[in-house]
C-alpha cells in the first residue's frame, strides 16, 4: 500500500506519453482507458484517485477522451459481483465473462 504520491507519479508518466502521442500525431483523437474498479477497497481508492486525475487532464485536453466504466460499479463503488470472475467476491480483481462480453 503505497502513498497517494505514487498515483500522482503514474498519472504524470501517462500524461507525458499522451503529450508525446499528440505531438507525433497532431490530428489524432486519443482514447485512454481509466482503471477498472476492483472489489478491494484499498486498491479501489488508488484507482479512483488515478481516474480522477486522469479525467481532470482529459477535461483540459479535448483531443484526449476516456472510456466510461461506471456500469461496472456497484452501490458501494466497488466492482459489481456480476462482473467478477465466476461471479465470486473472492476474485475481486479479474473480470468474468459478463465483464468481458
């Protein structure tokens, strides 16, 4: 369980790559995927912070868009059990067939 600054570091790394892509491909629309939610609260907090920073970056950069994974989230903000592998809360990280198709 690292610090929030770890999240900021990786968002910064990603945004540097996105800037490079936009410079090399000036007419491209870039779509970036946020981090999917998990069933693990400690990991979810990092994912949500990463996604919040990513969405903020995308709002000020109109050539960069994101996917919307809100359908995967339950009322607690965790990965909905129906999308887990084998619909089992024991594997709260990997998607099952409902989450893939």
